C-alpha cells in the first residue's frame, strides 16, 4: 500500500550520502580506502539503498555488524567487500564462506571453524583480525594472544587474512588543541605493537568517523566512515557534510486553551496563560522519544514550537500560540530545515539525553521512507 493517509514520513537524500562518502575519500586521499559502515539498517537510513549508493559511487568496502546483514546485501546483488564487525560465530561459518563475507576473528578456535567451512565448500574464508586496544569489547589483547592466533592461521591454508583492525573507545573526546587525547594515543601505540606480530603487508584500519577527522596518522590503509556518512561528524570539522535524513509530520488539530488548563497524560504541563495548541500526528510509537516531553521542539512555518505535556504513543502537542497560519494540514518538521531554521538528530539527542545514532535508529518502520536518488555531482 503506497497511499499515505497520515502525512508522517522520512525523506532520505541519497545524493547527500554519496556526497559525504566522496568528501571523506577526498579528505583521506587516494592511498587510503574508505569503508562505509551500513550496519543497523545503515543507521536507520536503509541498508540496501545506502549500499547501492556507495557501490555506484565506486566504493568497494562495506561494514555490517552481523552476518544476516551481509547475506541480505549479497542476495540483493551487492558485490563489494563486506566486513562483519561482530565476532565470528561458529554457526555462521558456512554461510559466511558461501556468501563471501569477511569475518572478524581473534581466537584460534575461530580460525579452525572457518578453515573447516572453507574446506567443506571448496572456497576461501576471508577474515580480518580484531585487536582490542582498550575498548574491552572483542579482540586479542596481548602478544601471547597474537602468537596463538598466528600459529592457528599457519595451520589454516584456506583462511585468508585481508585486514587487521582496532576500534577507538574515546575518539570524539579531544585535547584542548583539538588533537588526539591520551587514551586514544595509548590505543594507537598498542595497535602498532600488536599489529607487528603479523605480516606487515596485511592492510590495517583503526580510524572511525571521529579519528579520521582528527589524526591522519591513524588512517593506515583504510578508515571506517560511520556516522559522518549520514551527515553527523562527531567532532568539529570544516568539511561540508550534508545531513541525509529529514522527518516531517503534520498538524491534525488546533485548539485554544485557557490559563489553568493542562495538556496531555499526567497533566505535566499547565498553561499559565491562554494558549493555542496544535496536535501533531507523531509519537513514541514512531520512535519520537517520550523523554523529550516538555523539552523538545518542532518547526512549524519556520518557527520553533515547544512540545507541551507528555509525548503520546501516536500524537504530540506543541505550542503554536505565536505561529500564524498553523492549522490542520500544516507541516511539522521534526528533523530537517524550514525557512532558515534547522533541527538535527543531534539536537533531539540532547533533549533525550542520548546520541544522534540512537535518534536515527529509533524511527520505526511505521514511518514510511521516501528516497531521493543520488545525482552525478562529485564532492
């Protein structure tokens, strides 16, 4: 069903994603590859649409979190390298080999499982080595760990190591001069040490969106572009990233209330004066966080309208007392721009005491996605 009876939708500008990808390629230079991170449905932007956009723009490296995401891409015709960032699971070994996915490994038993799968299917098993330098999530941690893994790899002729990498835990916290902080510096040095336990010809990657904008020495052979691909660089930068996602709904009712009347569940807002209130067709059932109640804002006719009372599952009330022309059918912008005003996912994140990643990912499938195709303009 393509009819939108409720005018609540997300618009995703694929040309902005292409622009951001090419912008980062230009930034790091021809010698450094850019791996586009499309895990978690491309941070809520649509994994298939974004992957196709990157591949069409000449990208040859994608990253996902779980094998299921990689298989989905392969079945949709994506032919790029696909790195699965999560730990290699034995149950996924056969599927990974069959679909040509690159798995993340760091323990000898992972090597054994992939080697056996490769032998069963008569195909190579591709993998990257994960080094834990301070995130304390997954990865080998010591030189002894590295030696054990290297010994296992020596006995696995069908397992082909095509990368080695680590992940910074605090890359978006910078020193006073905008450079790498001490913890990140420690991680970088530890990665260099543990990387030296393996063949130096293995391509390395460490920098994420933040570090790739802060410390070029962390670029190595490839950088991973995550949140900046979608227009939200996590550190200050002069690079002109473009936000790809906008979200709008509509006013469905406008009413006048008197001083002393309350708005919404729990009566958490009481008018101190006569007011004009608009009800917007969006709520936490759409992924519009309830915690933004009495804190957030929307754009109506280019002006900011405060959220009043608690956000409901399907509806939200806002103050349009001083916004002329607000009536049923008027557009309400949740994320995006209107008449020179702008609200981004990062601002919603501040109201919700979270991060822009979660805001973008939280928008539910009840909200239809509309895609604007990527053009031919280069960054």
